[in-house]
């Protein structure tokens, strides 16, 4: 009897030992499959993001004019950066665009999301959603052509409309005073639909019983929006702020296509300056130093946003 029991235990033990390599092989295959799925993204990040960042950092210490051999010059490019009389104005333009676009975009997106989340026929909601989101799908080049006609001083529809109220013609794209507000207007029109969808999804994810509890406590629409909707939307707003700040600090397509940075440097952004320095003036080393400055600014702003968010972002 004991011998039979021992042989049975030996058989079970040998069977489990035979199964162990099979389980390990399955785990290895699963791991390999997972790594293969993320390989394209990983390779893309290493080559085009991390690799480019490291290459740009190294290039900032060289004088490299594209067709010449690199010459190590240490911190000279950064000293030139401090002495560059244009960099302060251009960086100021970038900050101006960033704050203007971010505030106006978020305010308009929130207003549209609240309107679409209110009681209205379902078909009408779908029409408005498509209509407001459609500019997001429009390429920057097409958007620039449209807004050039809209903002044309003599033939533009906007000046014609304002003229009906006695407003004189505004030189939107050829005046250093008006070119930046015009670009902000076009950029907000082009991107407000995406933030509207994000905020609308955030509103629709708020549990209905919270509003019912607020109504029982005597809260009206304004109080419900202030004390229920806004606090529970803060994670979505935080995501929008971080995403949009990173995006607008790299603002390029809209001013490049609408005004080419003019008149003068009135609408030139830091990324446009990097592009012109590196690929028109062929000063790759100096352009890398400016890009490093922009990277530092983006990283600093993002860290500040994450730290400050702990005070105003509320998670359920």
C-alpha cells in the first residue's frame, strides 16, 4: 500500500516537473509577443525622440553649418544665445500665443461642452458636435488658406462684417498690432473642437446621483455647475492644460502658414526661429542650443503644472 502511494506521488511529481518547462515556455512566448507589439513604438521613441534629444544636446556644443565638419566650441552657442537681441521678443511671442490660445480655447471649449450637454434634441446635438469638431480634421495648410481670405484687409469677410457696424478695415495679417490676435483666433477655431469633446466626455462621466443630491440640497444650475461639475472636471482640465501647453510652446504651423512670422518678428515663434536658424541659415549647432532652451522651458512648465495640480485637481 505504501509502495503504491509512493509511486503515485512520484508520478505526480514527475508530471508537474514535465509541466513546469511548458508553463515557463508559455510565459516566455507571451513576453516576447508583448515586446514585439511595443517594439515599433519603442524603436520610434529611441530613434526620433530620445536619440534626437541626445544628438541635439551634443550638437549644441559644436559649430556645425550642415556642409562643414563639426567644430567643438564648448559653451559658445549658449553665450551667443544670451547675446541674441531677437530671442527675447520671439520667446515673448511664444508665451503670448501660449497664454492667449490656452485661455480662449479652454473657455470656448467649456462653453460649447456645457451647451451640448444641456437638454436638446439628439439629432441637433450630433449636428453641432460634427460641426464644431470638423475644423480639427482640417489640415493646417487648408486652414491657413481659409483664414487668409477671411482676414484679408480689403476682401475679407470679417472686415466686411465689421464694416456693417462702422468699424474701419483692420489690417489683420500685415499689422504688428493685429497679427497675433488674428493667429490666436485661427488657432482656437482649428483646435477648440478637440477640447470640447474631451470636456463633454468628462461631463457625461459624472454620476447623475451627485446632481440629484445637489438638487435635494437646494442647488440650482449655477450652483450644481460650480460645486459638482467643475470640481469633477478638474482631471480633464488638467490633462488639457498639460497637453495644450506642450503643444502651444511648440507653435509653428499656423503662424508659419498665415504670416510667415511677420511683419518683422511680430508673429515669429521659437520653433520657427529654430527652423530658420537650422535649415535656412544652416547654423545647426546654434539651432540646437535654442531647441535645448525650449526643451528646458517645456520641462519646467510641465513640472510646475504637475506640482501645482495637487492643490486643485480632485479625483473621485
